[in-house]
């Protein structure tokens, strides 16, 4: 289970310390490192469709999105790790103007979308056929992530059942320039798995 600012903060700290993308020890088993390129990956398939056909591990690297879907604003996000054993996914991105509110910080709607995406990524890391449909989502906004800041987001499966899945998500601004990582938001995402 995620503790406040735990997995995401460790991930952000590890990335900041290494100066490049790296996988913290918690996500190392069964996870792959992201490629050096963070180039966008737009395709005819959504990340859910791609996971279903290729498995969750295939999502590591540039985030797969469609230009005509809700997640297109995250085309520059990178999926850093997918851990099927722990049911965890870790992503990172830089806050761009497309993701910012009028205060120059990460928009609350973008954060809620990330809770949706990361909760789903964590579920498909554990079982590629369990993307589900959202039943409930909540977000607690703890602090800002400013334009240009790098954010690390970690999603974890809390429980995966036959008909429902429960996830927790944390977003942490990595601070940069030797600053301590800061908790941005925490969220929960519950999904149902309709009968096929």
C-alpha cells in the first residue's frame, strides 16, 4: 500500500539523484526501464487496447495515446515502469502549458485524469484484461506543481477482485535543483469489470 509521498517520492528522489530515468528498487522486479527518448506515441490504439493485445509491459516507454481521446494532453508523458507482481505503474512528465491552469500550475482536472490513467495502468500491469470502467474517483490536492516542473506519478493496485479493482495514486513534484520532492496530490480510483 502506498504511504503518503512514499513510492512516488522515492521514485522522484531516485530520478533526481541519478540525473536520468531510473527504476526504484520497489519497481525493479518485472519492470523495464523507459527508453532514453520520451517521444510521443500516438496510434490508432489506446493504451488500454495496446495492453490488452501486447500486455502491460509493452506500455513502458512513451505513453500511448490517441489524439482524439481524453488522454492526448499527456502525449509527452513517459511510462517509466510497470510491475505486474506488485500491480504498480510509474510515469513521469513535465508540466506544460496544455496541462496548466491560469495560475501556472498543474490543473486539477489534469490531476484527476492522471488518477484515472495511473489507476488503470496499475490494473493492466497486474492483469491486461482488467482495465475496467470507472465507478468512483477522488482526489486530494496537496500542493502545486508549477510549469516546467517534473512530476512522478505512481499508481498501485490495493485490491484486485473478480468484479472490482481498487487503486491508489500519488503525484510528487521532484523539486529539481537539489530541492526535496513535494507531494502534489493523492487519489483513489475504483473500477468495475463488466461481464464479457
